[in-house]
């Protein structure tokens, strides 16, 4: 998972650059990866319709007995394999744990907070999946080329955020193209202790500025979404995982050969004829690395999404727990291939994560890429488009990317509020609302901060002063503006430090039309603090916000449904043969 070919390929030809807007076509090839999930049909304890006499009843009991024995064997296979004898099982478990490399969850300056549980006490799960172009091993050099770059810092050329909704009924995957320019926060390398100042650069450089924890912090600041874990995989890991699952089916509409052309060096080496193909080993890596043959980085993300969807369908169709060799092979490949954030750095915790992801049906998995525009400062780079903010809002509000959920308002996209880690939402009604009465408006002190800078827009000058002035005119004589540099916050929020100020904070929000769920208790402030976010760039009354609806994705997000088995990649003409 990397830049196609050796490093230095960033200077793209005009033909590739101008193809950025093209989209891959849809072919009619059927994906062979879809299969049964391993669940039994409507035969259980009552298969034969109750007790019956004669041979029919005995036959039914024999069938039920056989099924029971198969189920019992399936359920105990993992225990037998892993445990065996107590000593051998413990040693094998420790061996698998020893395979896993771990790192710090966040090594950058991020203010993102955990999402508040919904009415059922459930919270969303967000995992950042990174593909590293590291050549730090002989295996990676052999697969990725560029031996002279072996000591270079790795780049995170593949970046995908996996969002599992709070009710675990749907999942979304969002990719950011590697050359997208973003704000990168100050980060510290947890291994070397080296500190990196905040900067504005393309997002794939974050991995070299403090590891995956810096990439995670960058995503949190860009999206406003709290990310629970990260996982990284390198060249060799991709190959071993593809082999472990027995290959993944992909499809192209035309013959493809991603090779060097005059004036266009590099290329993944992918060569295949039109139609569906099962790729494994190095060919799987070639598919994931190919860029020139598709025409752009966003289209490379589309090819990666097709691969991931196909792999998910393949895994769902395989009854891993009844195949001892496959089970052990997958366990070895997975634990050796991944580096993960330390809080999920054991086999059991990774298994638990996998079980949560397994519950999502394929037709409720949506793969997307953020909408982008060409960077006016460098035509080889991209910037997030305005439509990307809509996708971030859907993730923050836990609104499903598909529209296949319940229509009665009880699906995962409906939740109480956006309370963060260490913050309590006030004014939600009933028992959740604090009971204290606010002081007189003239006695309430408020500090107003300008946080209107967003991922795509600069700060609006004077916003803190404008809103503080509006509060003074409304009778809040102690309202003042914060004169420090503009901050960045996607949404406007009123924070207060202690319960006795909850009523005052609610009163400030009410005066300006700010919704009650935006009033939060926070240890980050010493008094009532109104943070004017990027959602309030003009006016002195908070604008009404449109609530995102399930499935309401921007057309430019290039969404692919996980059950779509008829999708093929179009090949950019110079790379057809």
C-alpha cells in the first residue's frame, strides 16, 4: 500500500492529473466472493414440526443429533487448537500476542472527545486503518522496490477511517487521498521523543511525524470525530493476509498493465485481462498500489474499496472455525501483519473487535472517498471540498451512510447529543438536565473564542468580538472576547467547568439560539466559554443546522455498497493493452 513505483513519482503527468475527475465504470461481472454466512437455516430443535411417530421422528432426531455434534465441534475447535493442553495453549496464546507490534494511540495535539452513548448506552466505534510504504525490512524492499529509500521515514499512503455505528447495524469507510493537504498538529514521536511543530502539508507525511498516533490526531482535528484505535499494515502484511484468505476477487473492464511509460516512471506492474480475477500474494499488492492505470489517487481509493468489500464477503463466506489449518494461518498472518494502538494490542481484544465488525451485513457497509478539489498552490495536491464537511457531520452524529435502516427514527443515526469525554450535555430534558437556576444575565461571565477556522476555510476575523458584543447588547455585560489566535472547532459549543455554572451556560446558549445539546461540562475551561465554531461564520444568532439524514451522502463521495458484486474498474487508456 504505497505510491506506485519508487518514491519520487509524485510529479504526475498532465494526463494523469486531468483524469482526476473520471470515475470507474460498472461492469457486469459477478463477484464470486459472496457466500453463506455459515448460519443454519430454519432447522433447530423444532425442525420436524414437533414429535412424530415412526421413522420420520427418529430420522429427524438423528439429523438434529448430527447437527448438534457439528455445532459442538465447530464451537470447540478454536478452544482445542488454542488451548490443547493448558501449558501448550498458554504458550501459543503468548506466541500470538508476541507477534503483535503496538504503539501509542495518539501522539499529537487533538481536542476530540468521545461520542456520548445513545439511549441504549451504545457508542460508535472508529478505527483508523493505515497502509505504510515502509521499506524497513528485506521483504518490504523486495515487494516495494526502492532499496535506496530503505532508511527513509514511512509514508501513510493509504488512510481509511472505519466507522461502526453505535447499534452495530451499519458501517462506513472513508478514505482520504494521500496527497490531500491538511493542517497537521504538533506531534511527538513516542519512541525517539522528537517533537514536530504544527504544519500544513499533505496527509501521508503524518506517519513520519510521530507515527500512527500523529496521523490519528490529524484525522481527529480534521473531522471532529474521536478515533478509538489505529491499525497499520505494510507491503509484506498485505501479501500474507491475501494469501491467508485464499485470494480476493477483483474486476477490470479492460485489459490493464500498470507499467512505466515515456515521461511517466514507476507503475505497480499489475497486468491482467478484462473481467474478474482472484488476486493473492504480490498481485494483490499490485492491485492496491496501482494508480496510473486508474487515472488518479481518488480512483485508486475506489479500487481499494472494491478489494476490501470483496475480502469482507470472502471472509463472511468462509467458516473459519471449522478449518483448523485456515484458522491458525489467519491468526498467524493477522498478528504478524498488523501494528495496532496499544489499547487493542492482544489477540482477545482484536478478536472482540472482529466480532463487532462481523455483525454488520454487507449491504450496510458503505465505502467512500472524501470529495476533493485541486490545490491551487500545487496541481499535484488536493484539498478537501466543502462536501467533505457533510460527511464528517454524519460521522460525528452517527448517521448511517446507507438508507437501509429503520424508518421509525430508532436507527443508529438518532442519538441524544454530542457529549464528549469528560463533558456532560446539559438541557436535554428530564433527569439529564441540571436543576440549578441561572444567575441574572448581567452577572454571568462569558469568554468568547473564535474557532471558525476549518479544514477548508480560514478563520473569520473578528467573530469573537462580534458575538461578545451581541451578548453585551442582550444584557450579558460581563461577556468578553478571547484575544488569542483563532482556534479550529467544527461546531459551536458552550463549555462550563462545574455543575453550579450549568444553568448559566444554558442561559447563554438560549440567548443566542444555540441548541441545548451544545452545552457541555468540560475540564478544559475555567469559566463559561463560548467557542464560535466553523458552523457559525456570520451573524449574531446561531444559524439553524440541517440534520444529516441516513444515506444522504454527497454524489462526489463515490460511494460503493459492500454487497455490490458487479463493480469493475475502468482502465485509463494509456495503460490498456
